[in-house]
């Protein structure tokens, strides 16, 4: 339920794309409402899930389809989910992307067979009453923003992403980036001591930061960022823990053994940190039951991160009384 103009701008550099979004779901479906993909003449970016459904949507998008399509996911479609989805097809080019304004992008769903309505911010005089009410509840913080209301799509622009900082571009750092970078609600910052430490094919949505002493970059991190410390140097790992405890964070994970963590706890205590503060750092990272292979560690970290996001989202809904 969010629109990313920066990503759309990149993806339309070679020409228009059709954005296919799952606007509504009923029953068992491959993906949730809000799942999307961008379809160009020679590429697809993202996924709406379901092999047959996705093939249907890609074919329709490349044929120039726009508007709404309701799809029952039964045997006649080559799927056995048994539910149904409402897909919306929208055409975006550079001009349409440039016209997007925030913080909420609200627009009527384009009619089938007609050009997509240019992206624009909703105004009270242009929107149905049901849409106005939904926007008001969202502004007041009393309700989540619904994706589709009265034939309109409502999406936050430039959504707030969870800042995740990965300290170290070794094997585990690379595995973490490969697993976390496709997640749509995560903003990755990746640090190390030189550009030669990073792979040549780093994901486009990952910010690389280089410093002779990466710990000097701690001051740039948001106070709610999640950090994963896995550099080639125990001394640098310790300094990062020390600085982050002073700086503040959403979460910190340190790669290492029980022996390493015991030594770090003592040294951090000697540096003046309390036991309660030090205990906020998790060591080891990931799920030890999955093993020590870099990719296994990365999968464990991703699971922990996703559970934290779900818990936070549920807490917000409870606070709103939903």
C-alpha cells in the first residue's frame, strides 16, 4: 500500500511500464493486497505471486491493458488457491512519475482501454466522500490507509522504510544484502573500509558507505536503525558496539561465538556501559539452529527482522483500536 516514485523513475528510464498491483483479495491467494510488479517490454520487477496468475498479468500488461481485472483463482485459471484477486493495471512514464505528490497518492482507477489518469494528489473537491473519510482517518492516526475505496487507489508516497545498516562486506555481509535487499520496506546501508570490499553487482537499492574507520559513520544512522555488525576486525566490532550504545538504535546484532560475546560484554562494561544496555545487543545473529553458513545466517536474520516488523505493525493496530 505504498508508492515509490524514486523506484518508478528508475524503472521508466527506458520507457513506460505497466504497474500491476493486487488491490483486493478474497479467500486464499498467492500474495496479499498491495503486492505489485512493474512490467516492461523486456523485464518484470517484483511479483504478485502465483505462476499462472503472474503469467496472465504479464501477458495482459504487455498487451497494453489498463484498469481493473477481477480474477478467480480456480482450476480454469490453472491455480488451486480457491480465492480471488482484484488486479489494477496502471501505465507509468516519466511524466506520470514526476506528477506524483505526497504524502498520499489518491486517484481513480483507470478505466479499461483508456490512458492511465495522471498521478496527482487528491483534493477534497475531487474525491468521493468515502475516500475523504478514509484519508481523514489516516491523517488522524485512527486507521490504516485502505488500498482501494470507492474505485480509488490510496497509497502512501515514499513510504517509511526500516533502516538497516550492515557493517562489513565479507561473506556474511554479502549474504545479508542478497537476502534483505529485495524486501520492499527495508532501506539498506552497507559500510566497509574501501570500495574494493564490495561486489561489483551490488543491488541498486543498497547505499554503500566507505570510511577508513567505519565507526565514524555511526553518527549518520537513524536512531531507530537496525544494525548487523560483522566486520573483519574484532576491534572494529567492539568500537561499533561502543559507539552505537551511545548513539541509540532500534536493534543491534553482533556476529560471534559465546566466547567472543563474553569478552565483549566485559570490555563494554569496562567502557562504562551498564549490563542492561549491553544486553540490548544480540549475539550471535540469526538462528543458530539453521547453521553457520553465511546464507543460513542471513535467512535467520531476515526471519527475525520480519517478525519484528509484524509485531510492531500489530502493536500499532492495537493502539488504534483496530
